[in-house]
C-alpha cells in the first residue's frame, strides 16, 4: 500500500493527534528534554503519543526535509569560503556538511549540503548570490532531496 498524505485543518483533528504534534515540536525546540516531560506538559499519554508520532507531522515539518547539495569552485584566498557560508546563513539555511579539496593552481572545489527548510529567499536567489560573491568561479546545485 502506498502512503497517502492529506492536509487537514488542525482544529478539526482529534485532540490526541494535535497534542502529538505539540509534543514533537516541544522536543524539537528543546522545550522538553524527554518524551515523558513533553507528554505531561501537553496532557497526553505516552502510549497515545507513540501510537501517532510516526504518522502525523506539522506541515512545516514536511518542508524541513529539503536538503540541497551545492558544488563550488572557489579561489584559494582568505575569507572566500567564509563569505559564502555567511550568505548561506543569512538566507536562514543550515550547513550540514562541508567537503573541500586541497587547492590546486589557486582553486579548490567545495561541496556543501544545506538544509533549506527556512530559506528566506528562493534557492535561485541564493545561488545567484553565491555566484556573485567575489572569489566564486562556479557554483551549481548537484543534488536535491
């Protein structure tokens, strides 16, 4: 059976499902250290939480699964990579991995994996900003997931 997703307004959902989402958000934000603590605060049993936790997600949580891999050829100069990472951070993206080759003939290839769930501007705008950064010779998206 293939998974099927539907979007439902929260105010018509059963209370246990709404509270399951609240528990997951409390844990994710660090407002509760354990499932026990979060379920107590939300007023739901742990068994109800475990029953629904793998099947309900806040809509913004589904967007959070977006990861983009960007390959760049950067000039081997002080601050070039730092400025690129600053652009990524200012776009409210989170760098997950950085891999860099040893610079040869003044150039290094850098591949970064970036979580784009909170991307303030579009990916196209971010890529244009990276390409426009001094010291960036080439930048392209090589993977999205």
